[in-house]
C-alpha cells in the first residue's frame, strides 16, 4: 500500500512485476492508475499483459468496486486493517466477500477474488469455503518455523475445503 501508485508503476513493471494491485484508498484516481497499467507491457510475457487488481480495506464500501470492474482482473478484500501482522480475521469479511462475488456475477465478469489478512492455520478451512480464488497468507506460513511444512498444510486445507464446497 503506497501513496500515489501512479508515479511508481514504471518501477514495479520494469522490475518484472506482472501482477499489480493498488489500494483504492491510496490514490485519488484509481481508474487512471488502472488504465495506465493496462497500457504497460509485461516484460516477462509481453503477449499476456499485466494482471491489474484493486484492494479494499475492511472499512471501504464495496460501492467503489463497480465503476472499476472494466479495468481489473482481480479484487482483494483485506480481512484486517493494514499495517501490522497478527490481527484477527474481521468477521464482517464473510458478508463482504459474498456481496463482492454477487457484484461480479451480476456484471458477468471473469475477475479473480482474493482475501488477505488474518488467515491462520486455525481458520483456513472456513476461509477457503468463502469462495475466494486467491488466499494470501503471511505469518501462517512464515512464522519462523518450517515454512515448507506450513505452506503444505495451508494448501492441503484449501484443497480439502474446496472439495467439500462442491
């Protein structure tokens, strides 16, 4: 989450980023930033283009999403307030993801939905059943212990939850 992401896009893309997500709260004109990303070339795979995404803080109304849906490939909901690790998953995120999925379905868009923040080994099963395409975990994997084992646990939990969902 950086202020004025428009001025930083060239640096991220030239460094090899092929997925760029901006926080709508961090810029005055998110539509302009997304349009600029749409004109940039993915240096890793020029024919593929860049994946453009937006992220919303827990207190940001979902109303901001609809005007941006024609410019995004991904929408991330934060399940914690950004800035520090170790926060708990905000329960209202469950309703927010359901509402976001409805908005995207109504517009008949093929947009990835992600959840980020407060995702632990204890709640990964429940989170995986919420319908997100992407689940971001930080400290649940990188807790100073066996990262590969932790990642395997999280991946297995997601696979099992997805099987149970369908």
